[in-house]
């Protein structure tokens, strides 16, 4: 069942529940008032007879009447009250009204025999299939009691009429609730239907760059806006994926072409001189190594975009220290670490990989240098400095693009993905990347995390003394 029928049924059910509840309460209130009126009438009859000791022929049933004085719904005959005297021995004498043999209860007999003046008993009795409202009132001083009763058939007719009117009103309310529910459901679900239709068209046409219209400022409009944001992100993600695949295919093609050529030459390895054979094998090893490194970087780039890693408090100085130790073990380069004690909320493995890539990049471009590589960490900003050839202003913005190589990078190992991973990690932590020429020669490359990710320091923010890592 779609949303529109569900909303309609829900509105109808609520309207019916309210209408039935109001109808039941109204009928009970009307019934209580009608019965109370009958009780008051029979009491007035009994008191009047008690005072005047007269018959009740002049005191007809004075129950619910219209504005013209007609009883009930206007078509019932008047019902005179039945009045009888009850002697102290329990015998009765008919005083007025229809001669109906009304029973005398034990309580009524006790009131007639010894009840104080004014004591009374009100009961509902059935005689001959008819229901009567009966009141027995003691006269006191051994004078017995008076018994007055009126039939409730006219009252029942009034209650039946009231019940029919209430039932009609309840039915009208239910129908009105159903109609209003359908109109409201149609109005509420129209934007959702439009949104669902647009989503189905986009899904069928595979156009993630399209957007659904946003009308108003209600929850549906917010949902549409969020849906458009999701579509834009999906389009950007797909475009980035396509660029990555295209760039990776281009980069992989060169080593694969070289390997294919060398494999063809290996068919004639026995005809090659020892020097040519050694150069051929070295070339195969280099291309294989570069291809493996490229695959590792592609996997690292994919992992850097993953959001599965849980966030936790991370001390950047500790991350940089471990990365510096790994670089020293592989290359023997000394790293000077100058860091504060700030802790950030982030993904530890991603930050570790970003810092490691910065150090690997610095060691690659300053491969023959003897000066230590420097790492500076201040309030969530990590800068890695070297004494290599530096970075041209034209390349400062592009060094973080995938597979981009500067003029000084040609001939150096690497896939061109290391700094792209650094940029992805920085963006995932709400930060930015930067690259500039270092004063005195070399380059300073790094990234930042968002200030909102900085956690309160346990100690005053004082820069730690530079430490050698190695």
C-alpha cells in the first residue's frame, strides 16, 4: 500500500476514534441528564402528594419536553405519575395515575413502618416488561409512606432519538475525516511522489548530475535538498573515480609496454651479449618494481578515501615520530622533529600514511642531501622541509594532483600518488594542503586539520625542543 492510502486511512481512523469518543460521552451525558430529570420529576410528585395528600391526576409526567411543552420528540402521549400510599403493614392504596401494581421492596416496607419523615428510596423496577423510575418516601410518625413512579418509555424514546442523531453526526464526521484525510494525504505526498519520480528517472537514466526541484522549506524540501547534495557528491565521486581509472591506465601502460617489449627481447637472450643481457634484466626489474609500487599507491589512495576507520584522539608528534623512525630504517636519513603537544580527533592510520608520504617525498627529492629532514607541527599544521631542488610557483598547486610530476621528478622513482593521498587525508579531516619553496633552498610541503578537531591540550601549548629521530 502506498503512502497516500495509508495517510488517508490514518486520518480517517483518528477522526472516527475522536467522533466515536465524543459521541459516547455526549450520549452518556444526555442519558444522565434525562434520567436525572425523571428522578426529579418523581420526587416532585411524591413531595407534592405528601404535602397535599391529594391525587396525582393533576401531575402528569413532566419529563424532557420541547419548547412547546410536548414530551420527548413531540409525538408521545403524556404519561401521568403513578402514586400509591404504603401503610405501615406494607399494604398499598392507589391514589392516582394508571393502576399498576408496583411492588414494595423490603426497604420500602421499613420506611413505611418506622422511617423518619423525608427518608426515601429510589429504584428502577420492571413491571409487565415496562421500566419505571420509582421513589418511596417515608411520611414519619406512623403515617406510612408514599410511593410514586413514572414510566421510562418516553425517556427511552428520547434517548433513542439522541442516539440516532449522535450516530448520524459520527458518520458525518467520519466521512468528513476521510475526505479531509485524502486531501491532506494528497497534499503531503505530492512532493514525495515528485521526489520519488525524479529519483527513479535519475536512477534509470544514470544521470547523477541531475537535481530534483526543491519547493518550500518543509521537511520534504529539506529531503530534496539533501538528495541533491547526495547526487552532487555521487557525481563528484564518479568523476574522480573515472579520472583515477584513466590516469592509472595511462601510468600503468608505460611499464606494461616496457615489460612486453623486454619479454619479447628475452626470446633472443642467448644471442645477447652479457652486458646487454644484464641491462635487459635490470630494466625488467626496475619496471616490475615501479609497477608494484604503483599498485601499492593505488591501493593506498583507495584506502585513504575510506571512512571505515574510527576516529580517536591522535597525538601528531607521536605519529610523526613513528614515521620518522621508519624512514630512517629504510634510508638512513635523519629527521628533526619540532612539535607541540596538541592532540587532534582523527583517523590514526590515515594521518600516519599522510605524514609518511610527506617524509618519503622529501627523501626522494633530496636523495643526495646530507642535511636532516625537518618536521614542524604547530596547532594541527604539519610541515615537512627538505633541501632539495624546491618547487616552482607554477607547480605549487598541481603537486597534489594524481600522477602529476614536476620537471625535477622525471627519472625519480614513485607513482605520483603520494601527495594526492596527503590531500585526501587532509580533506577528510577538514584541512588543506600547501607546498612552497623553502627559504634558503628546498621545499616545505604539508597539510593542516580543521581547528575544530584540535582537542584541549593537557599542558600549556609550549613548543617542544627539536628532537632527532633516527
